[in-house]
C-alpha cells in the first residue's frame, strides 16, 4: 500500500454512525476507499480541489466485535492547499449518501488549521 492509499484508508476508517466507542480504538475494516480530487482553482501558490469519494467498511457497532455490518458512504468536499509547501490548509468532507445496517446516517470532517487552534486557545 502506498502513502496515498494509506491516507485514504486512515480517512475512511472513521466514516460510520456514532456508536458505542469509549476507547478511541478503531474497529473498522476498510474494503473500499476511493477518493477523486479535481483541481478547480489555482491562485498564486494556493489551489482548491473538489473531493468526491466512496467508502465501504465493515464496522462493529459495539466493543468486542458484536453487531458488525457495512457502512457504505458517498462523500463530497474540498481541500485548499499550498502548492509550494505541499501543505493542506483546509479540508471539508461530508457524506451525501450513507447507510449502516440499512439505516441512513450523516458524517462530516472539518479540519482546523494550526493558526485557528492557536487563536481559539485560552
């Protein structure tokens, strides 16, 4: 698995409905993590890419491997990045269609920049 695939799996393994998780341990097996990024704007050294993706993962709703089922999601979002520094500045992803055990759910990922976190710190 190359670095791009590993990153896709790391993002995908957490896209499931809220479940009984108290340890922060991942209980998902990613079967599909397809992300397509399309550059939509470039200004100076900054670019924005549209993200479209599909995820399929086997997830245990309860600790101990009980009640496993597939979480299947379609996603969209965007990523702003600095081309020269090869650094992501902003990342937003939301499910457009998702289900777990035939029940719809919604999930989102909203990044916080170092600057934003520093500004929010007391």
